[in-house]
């Protein structure tokens, strides 16, 4: 979707999803990760392109989400579980929204940082650099070893591409030397050029 989904729109969609589940008297659980958390919880950006999550019961929620998409005339894949390959058994979540038939949880920042690093994309069109930079500042991490200790708690270190680790080290150094809230996405232009 070109315009993406804003926080208020996403919350409306979750309420509609709750109504669909209520019709069948089914209790659903959704665990949010990725850009959706950056938008909904930290409000780092005004919209998210879709909602990356894993959910249960998967088939029922997927069907309900498709019905909501049809009613609201949005992309049928607005809620998707393509992130399943990045999940960690050690992942932790916090409550975000509790409705009668739907509970929505969000990844804790340390876990989100690890997932973002594992799935980091180097292209300018993605938000990964800015998201990771924000999470490092939010967690008050400006030491590379501390960052590595956190991400390797969730995944074996050899799963992270070397380019990702180089970028993470650079980001920690920038956070150490600068005021994080004054440096945005443009602060990573040099890093990208060095890694291309």
C-alpha cells in the first residue's frame, strides 16, 4: 500500500478484527514485531506499510483479517505472519491492547532490536537503520559489546551478516559521539556507502 497504515487506523482494524472473532466466540492473540511496533508504540514514523506479527489461532485470524480488509477496502495482507522465520524462543512481549476477544502484544525493545538487526536491509528505502538507531538510543546503548550481548541473547551471533555487525558498531559509535535525537536517517548515508 502506498500510503501505509496510521496508528489510529490500525487500532480501528484491531477493533474490527475483534468483532469478527466475537462472532465465532474465538479468543485471538497477536504478537506484533517490526515496523508496526515502531509506529504504534514509539511513534517513530506516522505509518507502517503492513502489520508484521505472528498470531493464534492462525487460520481463524487470517480469515477474519481478510474479511476486515474486504470491508475496509485495504490490502488483504495488511496483517501477515511472514516474520515467522525471525522469531526467537527467548522473545519477550508486553501488553498493548486488550479487547473482548483479542489480545495484542508488542515485542519488548531488546527483542525488537535483535530482530531488526537480524533482518536488517541496507537499501535506502527501508527504515531499518533509523529503527535500530532509535532502539539503541531508547535502551541507552552506545557500546558495541553491550549491543552484541543483547542481540546474541536471542539469536546465535553467526546468524547476523558481517555487514550488519559493522553497521551496528558504527551506530553505537555515532550514538556515543552524538545526541541521538539530533541525528536522523541521513546520519547513515556514509555507512551505507562504505558497505556498498
